[in-house]
């Protein structure tokens, strides 16, 4: 039984999805792929289903109705992956902003003792390509803000390129994860650390998408800004059992 599953949420990613699938499957490790498609009107799901005939034992798709948010897509994927007993469960974007080859580095970090490995843009300087300076600064200082409010020692709290050991996701009460947008990534890291799991940051180079359309919005940033304060406040009254 292969031990690694990569979860990729999609909404209108027809320009990227086939190339991404083929790239992941070309890596020198037997990664499986789970696509969570939120009813893409551009035919993303049809492309994936067409490729399932070529990769019947490695490529899976779960289709949902309408845009339900990044966080709920990952929670859906986490539950599916736990049910299918994968040991290493990954989050990754479809648009090549994350280099699929770095999956190997994240998996190695978890195989060598980490419970959560974060593909980090900021753990060693600022490693972002093709972003306007305004967005680089917003993203960088978002993580500074998260560290200040929550006290967690993570340089890239909003990173969406992550490897979890299955036991982390089995321990976290996934139905209690509140946020669905940008703040989802922060909440997952914060909750993992509060449970006492070992979190490491692996430096990566983040390259902004060249195909398709970004899903970022001011509403997503607003959720993150106010959500961090609310999350910290709520945690005062919550018990986090130590990870087994």
C-alpha cells in the first residue's frame, strides 16, 4: 500500500491540472493524488476523470457542488485520506506555485521525525517569485502578525504546502476547525502545535501562477486578520490533548 497522498483542491484549473498530475506521478516516489473539485465550470473534473483511465490506482477525485472554500475541501480530503490509511498526507496548490519536486523534501522531513512539515517561503529570507512587492509584504507580515498574536514559532503561518503524518489529522478534531479561507492554514498549524506535535519548516521557492486565475480576495485576508485574534481567545478555554 503506497504511503503518501497529495490533496489538491481545484476550481477552474484546466490550464494546470493535467500537467500537475503528470509531474507528481513522474517523481521517484509512489505518490497518490486526490483532487477535490468544487464544481469547476471549465471542465477541470472531466480532465481528471479522463486521466483516471491512465492512472487508475493512483488518481482519485471527489466532486462537490459549488465553491465551498479551501478549508472545507482540505477537511474533506483529510477524512478521505485517513479512511484510506495513508501515512503521509499533503496539501498542495494546483497552479505550480508549489514545486511538486519539493514533495520529496517534505515527506523526508516527516519520515525523519517531524509530525508536520511546512514548505516555507520565509524561514530563510523571502523566497517568492513573480509576486508584486505589495503582496509579498502583506503575506510576510501576516506571518509576523500571527507569531505575535499566537506565540507560535512559525515563519510562514499562511503556507499552503504541507505534509502531515496521519496521526496529527486523527488527533485534531477536524469538525472543530472553523475557518475556510486563508485563516484555515493558520488554524491548522496553530492547532497542531497546541496538541504538542513537532512542526518543522522546510525552505522552498514559491512561484506565482502563470496559468489560471488567483482565488485570493480581500475577504479572505479579513477572515485571517480577525480570525487569528478570535482563535487565540478561544484557545484559552479549550483543552488540547497531547498527540499520541
